[in-house]
């Protein structure tokens, strides 16, 4: 007998770790090791753990203070009207050559930051130059399992958070900017 498995997962209900966990569980069952599987961690427990000690008023005060002098959106090329029907949207993709990818990762290691940090700074510079602003704010998606507590690495679900990232760019060189942001 032959079995086929179709995995259908929407990005709003699971992250990459969820996909890895699902595949590991299926593999364990196929190999007769289902007795090795731990009990599922309820998602609600992880949400409760992440909210422990959260002071919503203090968080709001922090972001209000941090963004107080930002009085308009950081919109590249003055593109403010984005509520159309989408008919004018064009998409372009380009894969980075492996050699460039390796060089970027090498630079991130040399500077002691993540590749994501370099990419955030690069995007911030694009937004700053294309919006003619030194202070830019844009959203960044963060992996949210770090604050899930015990079992956070074994729970299925979507563990992300989107937060504003503010960069104050004044023409400082990239390496100096990495060290100050």
C-alpha cells in the first residue's frame, strides 16, 4: 500500500516551526515511534505565558514616546494612496546569487549582527532616500516563540509579532549605522 499526504497550511495559522513539527510527527508515526511523541502543548498556554508581566500601558507609553516626533508615514517615492483595487500593483522577484548571499552572511557575522539586521538597515536606507527623510519607520515581523516559555518550541501555531522599527539615518556609513542601531 502507498500513502500520500497533502500538507495544506495557510501562513496565517502556522509558521515554519509548525511545519517542521508536523513533518516530524508524521515521520514518527510512519516509523512506529508515536509513543515518543510528547503531549501537544495548548496554544492558549503559550499565549498566556507570553502575556505574563506585560504592562500594556507602559508598552503604549514607550511606543508613543519613541515615535512622538514622527508626524507622517515613511512612504517611498511619495506613494501614499495604497487603497486602490490592486489593479496597478506589479510584482518583481529576483533571487540573490549564492555568492552575494554568502558575502552578506559573512558581513553580518563579522559585524556581530543577524542578516535580518543588515536587511532592515538596507531597507531603511532605501526608504530614507526614496522618501527624502532621515527618520524612517516601517513594520518588521518578528519570530515570537522566544517568549512562549516552556514548550514554546514544540507548540503548533503562528508565533509572530509585527512591530514598528524606527531608524534615524543621517548619511552615516553602513558599518557605523549597524553599530548604532
